[in-house]
C-alpha cells in the first residue's frame, strides 16, 4: 500500500534510470485461527512476500517519463505509466497513467502503510489514464487534469479488480465504469507565518458509464485540506464530501452503494459520505545510531460518515512509525478499525465501507519490510 521511496544507488543506462523494490509483510491480529500459518493472534501471525516492483525513470532535457509495474502474490498490475514535458516556467504536463490531483499530497494526509480512508474510495493516491497540467504561480500551486478512464485492470482472479488504486469497477459485467473525469486542485503556501502552512482545495467530477439496464451516472467530490509544519512536526488535515449518483437498477440493486475494486478484491462503499481525516507525524534524524538514518512516528485518524442513516460509519485509527536506513524502509503499524477491509478477519468482508452491518472494532499489527533499489 503506502510508501515513501528512499534514494539508494540506481542503475543508469544513458538517460534511463532503473530501480524497484521488494517487500515482505508480517501481520497479526483479529483473524480466524487456521490449521497452518494465519494472521490470527493464536497462530502468532503470518509472514509472506508482499510486493515486487520495477521502476523506470527517463529524463532528457525537458522530456520526462515514468513507468512502474507491480507483482503481488496471485495478481499484478501497472501502477504508473506516463510521458511528460517540463516547461521553463516550472510547469509540467503528464500524459498517461498518472496520479490524480486530489488532497494535500500524493498520499493524502497519511504517512502509514495503510493510508487513510480516502484511499479506499478512490480519493487518495488514485492512478487514472489522462492528462494533467501542474504549475506554480507565486504562492499558489495549481493542478488541472482530464482523465478518460481509470488505469485499467490487469492480471488476477477477479473480473475487473486487479488494479492498484480503488475505482468504480464493472465487476459483474453489467455495472458501471469510470469515464471523463475532471480535476482541479489549488494549494496556497501562506507567506510570512511562524508555522509553515499550505491551504488547499480539490474538486472532482466524472461520469459513470453503464454497461447494463441502469441509467448512466456521475460522481463528484470536493475537499478542503491543510498541512502545517513546525520544526520536525507535520500536521495534515482534510475534510471531503463525495457523492456517486447511481441507479438502483444496477447489479447491486440499490442506489446507496457503489461497486469498487482494487488489489484483486471487489468491495462496496457508501454512495454518499463525508470523510474527515487528520494525521500528526514527527521526523527524527538518528545520526548517533549506525543502523538507522531516521524514524517517523505518526498517529492518524479518518472516518467515513455516511449519508444513509441505516449505514454505520467506518473509522480507522493508526499508531505507527516508519524507519529508514539506506535502501531499507520499514513500516510498523498498529491499526484499529470498525470498517476497513484490510483490518481484521472476524467480520464480514466486502461491505465494511458500505452498510458496515457488523460495526465491529478489529485490530491488526503490521510490519512491512521494504528494500528499494
């Protein structure tokens, strides 16, 4: 899931830089016991390969390109693939599969491996196919983008959910798919203040194309966000409203839920909700420790507050730290949630961001070991 990429030595071939990462994961928590290794506390958790990825970065004069492909156990997908041009006024255009400009940064408010709840409804670290233009203008930084579609689906066991970021997916064959999305983001760096402050807003509108008997739909989201930095502290906050206008004739049989998919796993989410989120982190360099360059402890909270009165809210709270040493980057996270598909296995899967009928708090302790080359 989340990552901040360190900068170890890379392989260079002319203007092309080749890198990648290999990651393994240990998880233990509220999961059912099994006959072998499981994530259950009673079975002492499970350690397994998480990800292998290859990164290609090209830079020649004003021209730039990036590509990233990932392999997970049982499925794989394109993460990034775009060609860009850097103008003399420091603006840039990217065309291809690139990150949607929504929220205060590339990973929203989050520092953790799990991200915050924005990610699970496609509003953080979302990759789509289109064109994005970015430009600094004085104290402002502006992003304008058009996306024809999502990033596509790749190799896995599901119909349309083998992908990196969460999208509305046509998992049934007669559902919806994303089309014609427009994004606008502005971030204002407040000058001459004691605490460095970036104030921003993000707007998103897109269509939902029907492949079944239901009418076409649309979707929209609006967000205000802020990042404050004081010495080594970073406080990031965000408040978002989103709405998916879907027809009850869709395969889910209701206009209160939307079919999402990612990581070769389909799920549903509430069609209308607010998402407040906040994150506090601290960067500590460790020059006196030979085996560690820095550590970033953090605490994060986010919640999906649903418009449908019969739906339970979905909360996510994370205490953790990221540890960096050369090419190594390691996450240690204690995650607690009453509505996240990746936290715990003792409640029903697939609707934790939707009706969340179980509304059951579950816990997962996670260590992600990543080596970036």
